[in-house]
C-alpha cells in the first residue's frame, strides 16, 4: 500500500442504473497537483464529489491521510458514519465549485470567516485577521466588505478559494473552477491556482484548461466511461491525447 | 454626440456650436389628466358623504376610541396576534424541516398536518377547541401508552382564551410551514452543498446559510400573514374572548350605537395594520442585504430625493 495522502480504491457509483464510476483507483501524493480530464459525462465531477462524500459511492474506499472517508469498516461492509463524523472529516477537504456558491447574504470576509468561527471555533478576531490575509493572497485586499453580487465572477471565485483555504485543508478539490467565467476572467483564477500549487497545496482539479494542466499538473488523469483511461505526467498524457482525439476533450 | 458614417468615420461637423440640437419635450397625456380629474371628484364625493353622514357618529367614535374596555380588548388582540405569529412560525419551521427531511415518516406526517389544518375553516377549528371538554373530558400528562403523572378536567385547563390561542396557532403553523418551505426551496441547493463541504452540520447549514437567504421570500409572505392574523383574531369573539371586536360588541349591545363602535374597531385595525406594513418594509430591507447591489431607499430617503429632484 502506498503512503499517498489521498487513496481511492475500486470506487464505483451508478445513478439510476447508469454506471458513472466503474472501479476507479487513484493516488494523490501530498503536495502534488492532479488534473482530471475527460469528455463530459465521463464521471470527473462525480469522482470529485465522492472524495468529500457529497455523493455516496456504491462501493470502494476513499482514504485521506489514512482515514476512511464517510464510512467505517463493519466486517465485509462499509457502514456510513454519522452525519456529525462526516462533517468533521469534510473540514480537512476544501472544495471550490463551478458556480462559486458564495453565501449571498454575507460579505466576502464573512464568507471566509463563517466556517472557521462556526465550525472550528476559532476566535472571531483571529479568524478575521487570517481571512483578510487570505483575501489579500487571492488579490482581493480592500474588497472584504463587498457582497458577492458586487463582485465579478473571477473575484467571487477567488473569494470562494479563500473561503476553502480558511479551513486549512489537507486537500483542495476544484470542480471546473473556471468554466462559469468570462474568458477574460479565467486568467486571474488560474493565477491563484498556480500560486497554490507553488505553495505546495495538494490539489485535485477538474478542468478543461489544457495549458494550465500542462504547466501546473504533476499528474494528468483521463477518465472515460467511468474508468481511468490513462494517467501520468502531462507531457505524456496530453500529447497522446492531442494525437488521438483531442476535440472530444472540450 | 457622435454619429458614424458607413465607412466608420465620424460624421463631418454635423453639430454647429452656434445652433444647439433640438430639445425633447414629453407628450401631453390628455387622457391621464381627464382620468385623474374624474377619480379625484369621486373620492371627494365619497369622503364628504362619510364625514357628513350623521349615522357614522364620529363624535361617538372619538368618545370610545380610548376607553378602558376598548384598550383592554386591543391588548388581547395584540398579544394573541404576537403569540400566534411567534408560536405558529416556530411550529411551522419545524413542520417545514420535517417536510423537507429525507425521513419518509416525518415528511408524510408534516404533509398530513398541513393538509388537515388547511382543509378546515379556522372558525370550525376554534369551535372544536372550545368544546374540547366534550371530546376529551379529562386531560392527563404522561408517557404515550405508558404511565400518567396526573390529570385534570379539560374545561379547567382549556378556557376560551387558551382554546382561541391553540386554534389560532395550529392553524397558523400550517400556513407558516408552507411559507417557510417555499422560501427554503427558493435557495439554490448549491448554497447548502457549499456549506456542507465546509464541514457544517445540517442544522447549522439551515440556520446560518439557508434560512437567512430564504427570509427574502419568507418575509413578504409573513408580513401578509401577520396582517391576516391580526384581523383574523377577531374571529375569537365568537367564543367569547374579549378582543377589540368583542369589546365594542359588548358596548353596542348596551348602547345600540352599532356603526360608531364598529368604526372604533375599524380605526384600530387600520392603525395597527399600517404600523405592521411599515415594519414589514424595514424588515424586508434588512434581508435585502447582499441580494441587491445597493439597499432600496427608505421612504424618507425617497421623499427627500423627490423633493430635492423637484427643486433642481
């Protein structure tokens, strides 16, 4: 058994009889960047959403830092954990969504501070100074008091990244973080992702941004029909892809 | 001012600084003036008749508006409204949470509750509670199907006032549950998902993330509901609870000044509902935080802007 931070073994999931994930094995080393690519419907997002138990798999295991996510072993079976236990496990796994999903009734800073104060019990003053630092890190110093609706899509997504980072996660999941953005705003979000990668954040990113994958990914994983078709360094996998069937990617 | 020719070049000096461009003037709106005049005449005519018809008995209205009996009735109306709203919504939030839960028993029971209490008139429900003694002569406190810790006669426990409160609250809860449920369903499911992904428990997601955003649509409906409840409490007069309507009825049964005393109740209802409407406006404004790029102006700010705009 490897000592990878994230280990996925035999992950299987079907929606209403349609198999979406079919025995996926995946290792993500601490401090590495893994980019998931594949045609739509190949199961990328479902795989990502299983990792923090937003979707419940039908079979297979996910461990983060040696801890089984969402389940405990019960003889031959995996028994789902109590809601409270799963919530506690999710604190170590940050997630960024395609549609940002900032809390609309809270300012940017309140969005970032909400979970550290409410879930981890960090003192508000401490959480706020950390929140300001995180917003500054994603290039949003001075916009702490803006409501999400007053921010551009790119700014909202950067606040969403800061919000996830505020929990000090061991692992960050990005579900097509730039797909809902105007082309002109994609760059500023990718720049934040690059910065995180350089800083050693462990990341799993679902994206169609080929250039980003080539530049930042340590491993590119290609999903097809719920299975891992290929995986390896971007130079190998992406070049192969462009020869074979590049157009189907996007 | 700029204009383009086909080739994309600016038009050559179309505007001579000596002759300014023609100014625009609005249409005359003749029909609007005529309609306004007709309506003003009708309103004045109606007001004159209300003011001068002696049957309205305005001096009598003024005489009774502040008397002790009326004010005590008004106090009952007010606390019944407040208690019904608070307890009804507390129960309603619980029912909405049950209805939206994954547990089929909880959601069916919640559905059945709403179905039953919305399907019968409030008056019938009140009469049921008023006559609870005939249905369950003794009430006891204990464990269902288990031992009882003590019991008492229903008529002692449930007098007219408690019967009224029970009836109003249980009825209100059914409507409140639907208002709250609608508000919760109106919040993007992704919001709850994002909060869940941050490690919040389900209760916390509901309390901190979903409900505050659901309030945007819950508040206007609740405002309607509170105003409806305020007026709806007048129905308790049929089971001899001395609200403001029952108070004026008691007086006019003695003095036969029916219309003036009904007007006393009317005036109070209008005053209270107007105050509630103003309150609703400010509560809505509070929950609009973040939902609009800037908060809507208060009526004072709007009035000031209009006066300033008119003067400019």
